[in-house]
C-alpha cells in the first residue's frame, strides 16, 4: 500500500530513485572486485597499504586509521598482554612525541581524546583510529604523522612502561566484572584446543605488572612490520592525491626494524560432541543460555557468495522475529532470545543464539531454543515469515541507497578496515543495492530454512548455561539436547502456528485539524498550533535522506503522584508496553510494520511525559498513525500480561541485588538527592504492591489530552507531504471534553533535593567475586536565576575542563586510572521559569581499591588548584576548541537540532516564541566563549562550586567487602555499609566482536 500522495513531490522522486534502480544480470560465478570501490588504493615501496577516499560527511572532518595485522594471538607465554600494552604506549611516547604530547595535540585541535580517539586490540589485529578536523591543511599532515609514529617509532622505555602499567591494570580490573568473566568463560570453551583460548587481548595480571621493556620492544619490532599495516583516510578532502602525497611524505621513509616474518595462521579445531558447561556467576544480571556453533570462515569472492550471505541474513531476520513472538506468548520460556553470526577470529565464524530467562529457567529456555531450530529444519519457514524478512531487508538496503552520499566517514573507514584485515570486498552501495534488489525477490523459504543446519549440536557446538545460583547441571543440559534430537529424528515436532495479522494500523482515518502557523527563520522551523491544542514544530533538513526524528512532551509527571500511587504508576510504560500501546500486541505489530521504518517509544519522567520516534520520510504516515493510536488506545491489562511483566520485573530486581555497582549507585543517589520514595530503589516488597490496573489507567491518562503536548519534528521531510499528515493524524487526535493531566510548569511539585551541607566520605562495601573499586566525587551546584543562561554554559565548559585535568593528573601523571568522566545534573528542582536551578557536578573513575582514597585527595587538590590559581591559557584554548568542534558536528545532525529546539521550548526564557528562545541561548553560548579566560574560568569555578571545594562535597567509594572482623571495625569507625539496587543492568553477550580492550 502506497501511503503517500502520488503526485510529483521531491520525496516521491527520492523514493523512485530506488524503485527505478536497474536490475543486474546475475552471473553467480562473477568475481567481486578486489579493488575497493571509491578509494585511491595502493602500496608504498616499504609494503604499507593505503586507502584514501573523499567524503563530505561530516564537513571538514576526516576519519583516519592505522590498521595492523597484529593481535594477542601472536604473543608468547611471557608476552601475554603485550600487544595491548604496545597500543597504550603509542599514545604515551614516540620518537617525535613524548610525555603524552600526542594526546595534547589531539585535544588542542578539538579531537577530544577518548570519545573520538581510540585504539582497539583484539586477538588478530590492532587498530588506531583518529577523527580530526581538516579545516587547516597542517592538521591533517600532523594527524597522519601521528599514525606514522605508531607504525615504527613507539618508545618503549622503563619509565614509559611504568607510567602505563596502572592504566592497563585498571582496564584489566574493569574487565573482571560479571560480564567479563562470563564472556571469558565462553570464549575459552569455544576456542579450546587452539592458541586463541589462551590469548585473551587483555593478557595476564602478572605480565602487565612485571613485563620488561625488552620483551615489549621485542614484540613490537618483530611484528610491527609495514607490510602488516594499512593507512586509511576518509574525509572532506579537496582531492585524494594530496592526501596520498602526505601519506608518502610521512610513511615513505619509514623502515621496519626487522625483516618481515609471515604471520602464522592459528586453527580452531572442530568437534562433533557438543561442549556443555554450567557457569555460576553470583553477580550475573540474570540467567541465560548461550549456544555457539563454529564453522570455518568462507571468503566472500563472487556473486554466489554474496547471494548466500543474503539468504543467511534473511534467516536471522525470520528466526529473530519468531523468537520475539515466542517471548511474548503465555508463560514464555525466556524473556528475550536472538540469533546472529560473525567472524570471531580470522579462521572461525560463529553462529550464536543467546537467551535471557527467569532464574532456574535455563533448561526450559534451552529446550525451546533447540526445539525452534529443529522446527525450522523439519517444517521450514512460512511464506509470510519470509515475505516479512524480505520486506525488512529491502527497506534497509533502500535506506542505505538513499543515504549513499551522506554516509559518515567513520562508517566508510570501517569498510576499508575490513577489506585490509579480512579481505572483505568493498563494492559500493549502488552495486549492493542493485544486487539485493535483483536477488531478494527470488530467495525461497526453503533456501532460508536450510541455514538452520548451521545450528546443529554436532556442528562444533558449545552450550553454556549461566546462572546466579546453581540449578542446572551438565547432565541436565545433555538430557535436553538428546531429547530434542530424538524428537527431531522422530519428526514429531509440530509446525509453526501463525496468527492473523490486520492490514491497517488505523482503520478509520481521523478528520484533519485546523491550524495556526508561525515561521521562525533563524532556525528554519515552522510551528503549527492544531485545533485540538497540540503544538507542532517541524524543521526540514538534508543531513540524512532517510531520517525523520520527533519528540512530543507534556508537563506533569510522576512527581505529582502521592507516594501510595507512585510505585504502580511508575511501571505504567513497562506494563502497557508489554500489552501494546498502539492498539495491537507487540508481536502482531512486528509483522504489520514489516518493510517500514517507524519506531515509537514512551517515557514517564519526574516532570514530563514524552513519546519519541525515528522513521523514514516515506514512512512518516505510519509513524504518525502510531502516535494517533497511542492517544486513541485504552490499554487494559490481562492476567497473562500482568504475570509476564511482574515475572520479568522480579527477575530484574533480584539481578540488581546481586550487582555490586547497584549498591554503589543507590547509595550515591540516596546520599545526594535525599531518601524519598522517588529516589529509593524498587524492592520485591514494593513490586507486590503494584496495581497493574492503576498503572495502565495512569498511562492512558498520560497520553490522552493532545492540548498538553508540544511536538518537535526534524529531518528530511517535504512540507507539502508532511503538513497534511500532521493535520490528519496529530490534528485528528480527539481532545477530551475536560482537560486531563494539564499542568502549569511553574506549579509542578518539586522532587526533594537535599544535598549534604557538610563533607561526607563514605565507603560502601559489597560482596564481590573479584575486587572492583569505583569512586564518585560530587559537589553541589546552584545557578542563580538572573544569570541562568550564562552559568549553564559555564558549567558545560568547566565540567570539560575538570575532566581533562583529572585525567592528566590521575592517568598521565600518576598512571593510576584508565579513564575518568565528569557529569552535570541540573534536575534538582522542578522546571519552573523562576527560582534557582540546583544539581551537582560529579567526578567518576575506577581504580585499585588500595589507592582510591589517595586519588580522591589528588582530585580535590587539582580542583582546588584550579579554583585558587586558575587554568592555563592552553587549558582554556583546548576546552574552547573541543566545544567548538562538537558544536560544528552538531550543526550537521538531526539529533542535535531536535535537542536544541526542544530546549528552546523548555527553556525558562521561553514565552511563546521558540525562535527567540533559541537565539538567546545561542547568543549566551557565544558570549561565554568570548568571556572564557583563565581568570573568568577561575571565578566561575569559585562561584558555581563550593569554594574552597574541600569544604562541601560527598565522595562514595565502592570497595570489596572485608572479612567479618574488618567489616565490624570499619562500622565502628563510622564507615556505613548500605545495600540496595539501582536500574536494570543488561547482560551483553557480544563475544563475536571480542576486542574488549581499548585506549582512551
């Protein structure tokens, strides 16, 4: 069904570009080109490969990389962890740059170290990545010179190594949490019998602490040969030749320290019998099952290989769709389940299924996972399942094709990295779109179903059950495997039972609403006030061809509720979301939206209710239909719906109880924001008081009255198309006869916010499998109403300044942390247009428990020094440059504009003219930039933070629990021990991209 008007709009023309794209004559034996599409590609005399491509997104920026085919698998026993140590040393000192001068250079040009600069070490490779401005010719030259230093000039002295040991050790310690241990255990089981099993990239603690400079230098000079490297440069260049010339200038004279040594290929042995394991992890976020089946990597060489890849991708789409539907049925075997595949190490591709389930539910989850795969092998997918998967994939390639000229440089950089490291062809999105458009319609259900063969338990299979407390045994798991194999052999697994799916989202189209219209030329936006009272502001952009973003909000949220109703109503989004907030169950809506890109979510906050979405321009009607349905739907909970949601919530709360970091996070929140019901974590006893009917009743009220909502839409929209759709589906939302949850922002109830007036230093001790330590140092902030706009921008600059200085001291000077962050919270009071704004600035880092208190004091000393002496001119210059580069990037992004326009409406200076509000905020930013000097920064630090900073702050430190005697002693000396839980920690199983170590 064509949802848009069939006239000659530019949006239809854009859509037509894909629809009129010519098919290709398929010759399955035709080889895919070895020459990467779009790049100036070659090899220098010394063996270095290079890729250079012009790309204008984002403007005046370049994504650079040095790819090295060297990873942890090449390490000898005494070198375990050295590949990663070399990566760290690269940013510390080279022949040309010393004492972290590389970091200083990157920060000085606004290329923020950490967020944009990164290096990753995996088992097979190391990649150094830079994202830099190129608006000045010398910047690109110097950035390439940095990569050239990495290639052959990394300095490995005893002093350099000692400086980095602490940072590497902290990264090692951070990886030894529950997720890290579970990933490591599964990795070892998968790689058993191969050198990969004993070469995790992070290495061994003993090696990190004691390895000599000579051993590190030997590894570096042996393997960092220019023939093992490639330089990649993708960006907004004037031409490729000048960039190639720069690469030749900086790399051409480089000579490898030793003769080239062939990189050995390490095999991973296959096995017919499945390897089955039960992993008990007391800190796990929940119970889970992982199934991995290994196969040798098949090189993508010709069109037939590409077709096979499409068939495989369609299998994952269809299988995941089925798993989702099962997870939403009565008494589901798991909360979530998914299937995927990727190359885990160079010789091996893994087909992976993961599920999360209730405690003691791993056997049921495993049985369901294996049964469903067996069901596909016996009966295949239905034509409808394949048509849904096909439509989804066609929509994805269409989106990629339409945005082919707007792809970010960082994404293209990844394509060339894979070409060099994995020999993956780069054929260009135009040709890929032609191939997919030609091939997808002719892929049959039977072809797709055959990919279930990759998940046989005799296919080098590894099965792992993960539980917080032991319930299943290996014999139990083996029994399940044998049972399903027997059922499949006997052919007694029944076919898949499909549901009826409605064709239309909105069955009766609403009548359009009348509007008032205003134009705001300074932000290029149009505002409509609809007849039902809803305010809609839209901005047309061309940043991305296939993106439209929107957010709608209304004042009045959970802070208005009495304590007796808070727990129930706070779960409104969760309960209603499981039932279906658009008039259809989520599993049914999945099929209805096949081939469309339209996603909508909701949030119930303290002071606001919001809905938000992301869609393709050609699916704007569908997205607005969903918004209409959100307001038109009355969600009524059923018994099974309630049972599933409560079960999931209970498992979540139990998981939080086990996680040491929730103990820490809860205590920080309780200490800084007050021990009210709003800030307390939900306990099982609270959950049992939840009234699902009250929760859904409140949710229904939250999204009922359109007159209370302001909606901002930003993206590639054509007004002649978007406007009628807005009038019909947003303007057509019926307005209730009496206002519902209509609040004045100035009259909202403020949350309790009582930051301590004295110094509080507290250690929170929690049972841990392995010692972890996290620090949060907080200072109260209060911004006066009369200088609010100015001070808000000052706070942003100062937080970045503090972060940079803390990293300089704790990491680069003392070598004790891996990274640090400074965050700002200004939500300590209601969003009134009058009164002061309260909140806090917090410094966060993790470290060795033995040095935590000393690092807190060093941090306080540095902040006090900034208050008493002020920052340097170089410090201010760096902060201004980083902020300016971030601002320039933001101007080219829909998310940035959406956020800024929303802030224009929500600003306390807003009085009906969002353009004026936006301009005042923008002028305030410019004014603060002009005012920011070492002196004004010093004054702002004294004004905004307590001065001296040591007179009022809180610091909470998460520590491992002591022995009973030590614990008693610490309690006697007033170190309080509190236990609680915070938000849901999601269990991540991303082992197929097993590169968990990075430098920042």
